[in-house]
C-alpha cells in the first residue's frame, strides 16, 4: 500500500533515486560488486566523491573560496566540532530561534564562552528590519539555525545579519537560493532534503579554517587536507547524496525546488487559515517555515481524530514533535505536487465534516 510520507526526517526519497539504488545494490556500474562493498580508496568512489561535490557546487552556487567536507555524526556532532575549531580568542554568539539552536548553544557553552541571544518567532521580522546595518556587536561569529524543524520557524533572510555566520541548515538546505556573502560555515545532515542519514555536508569558507592541535576527527584543517578521506567516510550515504543531487539538477535545480516549496507551503498555510476556527498557527507569517508547517487544533480530541484518520488514509509522519505536540507537515524537496494535492484533499474533507 502506497504511503504518503510527510516525515520530518529521515524523509521521503524520490522513487527514481530508490530505483537506481536498488540496481546498484546488486551491482555497481559493472564493477562486479555492490555499491555497499566499494572501497573508499577505489577509482569508482573517487568519481562519486568528485561528482557529488561538483553537484553541490552547481546546485548551491558555492563560491570558489569554500571547501566541501563530508563527515559523520550528524548535525549534532557539529556542535562539538565547530566549537572546537574556532580560535579561542574569537567571540561567538548563538542566535536562538528554536530547539536545535538551543541545543547547539548548550554544547558550544560546554566548550567555549559564547553569548546567547534568543528571538521569539514574532521578533524575527523586526530584528531583520534595519538591513544592512544589523550587526550583532562584539562578536566574530554568529551561529544560527536557518530552519527550526520542530517549531517550523525559518530565518531565510539571514544575509541581513551582517556578521560571519555559522549556519545549521539541516532542514532547509537545497530549498532556496541564498546569498553567500556572510556565510563562514554552513552544514546540514543529508537526511531531509538531500538524502539519507550518515553523512553531514559542511561547506566552509577558507578563512575559517585554522590549524590547531585537535585530535584527528575534531581537526578541521586535517580533515580538509585529506578531502573527506582522513578515515573511512560514509560511502553509501555519500553515494545517495550524489543520486539525490543528480535528480535535483535534472529536475530544474534550486529554482525549481524554491518555487515548489513556496507553492506547496502557501497551499497548506492558506487552507489552514481558511479553517482558523479549528486550528491555530503558532508562527508569525514572516517566519513560517516553507519546509515544516506546524499547527495546532484548538480541540485536542479533534487533533487525535485528525491523526487517526490521516493514518487510515495512508498519510504518515505528521504528528508534531513530542516536545511541542500538534501537527507538523514536512514539505521537503521530494514531496511532489500529487502528494500535496492528496494531503489537501484529505484535509479539506476532514475540516468540512467538523
Ligand atoms: N539541526 C536541525 C535543524 C535538525 O532538524 C536536526 C535533526 N532533526 C538536527 C540539528 C540534529 O541532527 P542530527 O540528528 O543529524 O544530529
């Protein structure tokens, strides 16, 4: 039975990607072995690595003065990794707009002194208003989370923050074009818009990379020198990242997915606004995520019924995060128009019955 998977991640993959994986698990590219078995030192993997970086560069228009690194440990490892690779003389600020930013702050502050700055979703618009003069004072690097997956809060116009930015873009990378001007370091787990768990993509401006005495897997400059091959990389996850980025480029690149996420999220938010007698949207319009649409039913019993009936209709992954409750519909790149239409049809018939 086909399921409509709106999960927050690991997320749906396009079916053409799964079909290619299926074939290559049996045998990869006439090598006589499975993709699961290829050595990270083989020519085949060298080609995959080179092509994956090329795809990311094309997709995200990465400027020449940035390095791409593939690591394990998820976005969570980056809290420790990045905090350990910023010179201790540098000042950092964690600008927090939700749960993941809060977690990053907690880890950063175990490793280094860092300033905390918290913004409610309703304050984001005002905060970014004074562009281009919005500079957070006395700080060398500002950490932000471009999309707070749990609360459905997106800080898309981060180019308006006139500081060197370190960005956790785990849940919105590859869904819109952004300005690289202030980006010192951007990272994302692949498992939402770009593939499966196991690989985290880091894109790092060269001036951020300093030599230090950190141990092997915490040593950014050594990992960069070895081009993601200092130890065994997550070969299969990188290979899936290559397939997903191939698929995205063929589909029309970032412009295509930017438009798609706008169209899809607009359609869902506008249906919810229509039924505002029954549901509330906790995020101010300006900061509403185009990736994770979060809402609450005013009546708990109706919310339970909505979840029950969604499952009966083969819609999965829409229960809100346990820390905030409610409903969360994730509209990552692999969610196509027909899936959104199916969801909207279900929602509208549910609301009309109330
Ligand atoms: N940051 C964000 C924005 C996330 O959505 C997540 C995972 N949902 C994380 C960090 C943690 O990522 P990981 O599980 O890859 O460590």
